[in-house]
C-alpha cells in the first residue's frame, strides 16, 4: 500500500471507472467527483465489487466551484487529480459549442484554482489524439504538430492542455501530464464496468456490440473509398484496462518525481492501426457472432487514418498496451451481453 490519495474527476465514467479499479489495486486511496451527467451511481458499487474496496464518492458538478471547494476542504492531502470529467460527444459539441466550452473549460479552471489554493501539486489530464487532426506523417509521435481541431470538443482538449501548461509555468512545483488517448474500447474482464452510451452510439464498437445484441438493425461503415488497404478508415484501438493502467503509470511518475518537465505529453495507443473492417471481422472471429453491416457514405469530419507511435510512453512510463484486439472486442461483447441479459 502506498496510500497516496488521488482525486478522480469523472470517476464513474467509462475510462474513469476502469482507472479507479487499477488505482485501488495499486494501493492508492481514491476519491471520485462526478455529477453523473453521463454515468450511473451504481458504478461505485460495481467498482467495490471488483476491488473489495469502496472509493469515496461525491456527486458534485465541477463547474460549481463552491461545491468542489468542500471536497478539497474535507479531503486533505490529495496527491494528484486525474481529470476525466468532460462532455465528449463530437457532433453535439458542434451544435452546442458554448455548453462544451463552459463545462470542459470551467471544470478544469476550478480544479486548477483549488489545486493551487490547497497545495495539490499534480494533475493528469484526459486529452485526445483529435488534437493532431489528420497528420501528414504516420504514426503520430508527441512531436507531431497539434492543429486546431475540427470540433469544439476537440478544441477544448487543445485549449485545456495549454491552460495546464501555463498553470505549471505560473505555479512552480506544479506538474501536469496530458495523456492523448487514441480510441479506447472494450470493458473490464469482470464485465461489471464498461462503456454505457446514452441513446444511439456514435462510436464504432458500442454500435457493433448493440447491433450484435439486436438493439440496432445494421452497422453502417462510414466510407469504403478511403486511401487505405481495404478502403475503410484506420484507427488505433486501445483496450480500456490497458489505458487505465497508463494512468497509474503517470501517477507513479509523479509520485517518484520522475517528470522531465513540469508539463509532459504522452500518446496512449497500441501503435497498430486497424480498419473498420478489421474491427468487424475481428469481432465476428472473437465472438462467433455474424454482424449485419453495410457500406455507407463517409461521415463528415472523419480523418482517414491515425495511429500512434507508442514508444515514448513505453520508454518513459514503462507502460505498453498488452491486450490483443480480439480479446478486447470479446470483452466489449461480454459487457454488452451482461448489460442486456443475453446468454
Ligand atoms: P464518460 O462520459 O464516460 O465519463 C466522463 C464523466 O465525467 C461522466 O461520468 C460524467 O458524468 C462526468 N462529468 C462530465 N462533466 C462533469 C462535470 N461538470 N462535473 C462532474 N462530472 C462531470 O467519458 P469517457 O469516455 O470516460 O472519457 C473520459 C475523458 O477522456 C473525457 O475527458 C473524454 O473527453 C476523454 N477522452 C475520451 C475518449 C473516448 O473515446 N472515450 C477519447 C479521448 C479522450
Ligand atoms: C471520435 C471522435 C474523437 C473522439 C473519439 C472518442 C470524431 C471525428 N472523432 O473518434 O474526437 O476522441 O470519438 O469519443 O467524431 N464508424 C463507422 N460506423 C459507425 C461508427 C463509426 O463506420 O457507426 C467508423 C468511423 O467512421 C471511424 C471509426 O469507425 O472511421 C471509429 O469511429 P468512432 O468510434 O466514432 O471514433 P473516432 O471517430 O475515431
């Protein structure tokens, strides 16, 4: 047990809940803050069922600075905050940009403000490969230029990284790590926690599992005329438990004082690109389920291909993705089955 206390904002969400499990299993004490705008309270019980250890939970909106202050007053000696809490639907952010800037930026500003006041010295931030747009050169390294993302959602990630970096400059001794996730998929092997999209899923894998479960008639593959080997888009799909473990590695870098700069960035991917058809075929192979799918028009705003060079995280965080695509797709299916009571 190292016992250090970690504040996890958005800790009942998809990636947050998996990270809470890994943190607890690594011996950290976890305090979750979430307003349940995109998650359910019973996730706390599910985490407890997996780890045998109940995380503290505050149902609080991070844009409410007074409410968040109460948490800092009650929870002394927070070592680091992992900041997952944000809205994340790309299409919705185009329709409601202010809602995204208000939630994602005000939450971060409140968190940093109170971190400064209560002498919390570290933050780990959920960023996204969306900050690279469609890169000219693949795979993407941390030196690949950041461009202005296409969506307000993506832009909140780019701006948040800058805000954290500027905060570290202004506050000597404060450390920030931005983790740029590629495409997180899959679920915990217990099938007790996983992704819970509300309404019709926008993302590929939840749409695939819901189609296999009979909730959706047919998967549409958005574009088969891209300049890729099979004509469909390529992404770097990373297992959510592997991703969660990278957060523990980032915290341990802060605990051990190993940061090279007060602000650091890491790409978190597998280093392997997979096409949409690879996902469809991989899912069928991993689960023995046939998927009803069809080719459709390209989706506006999609980049053709992106995948990570994951070597910097491997060298510096001593972390790499370990799970295969097939076992990850199987875990997504096991989660969906349990959710829908399918045998
Ligand atoms: P999620 O929606 O499952 O989790 C986010 C959590 O934050 C939810 O539980 C929600 O209730 C909470 N939340 C949102 N606004 C809040 C507020 N103002 N106050 C308190 N709680 C609030 O999303 P996720 O997939 O787990 O993503 C976590 C983070 O990772 C987000 O910042 C997201 O933008 C980022 N990210 C996700 C992906 C992905 O594909 N899932 C990819 C790149 C980056
Ligand atoms: C999207 C966001 C990205 C965000 C990520 C996680 C866009 C442009 N990008 O990534 O900023 O960080 O979600 O929330 O929205 N696909 C289909 N049929 C479907 C669904 C998806 O063919 O029904 C294809 C897409 O065209 C894409 C791939 O599957 O090629 C992955 O899509 P998705 O899961 O939505 O993730 P991204 O678009 O990569």
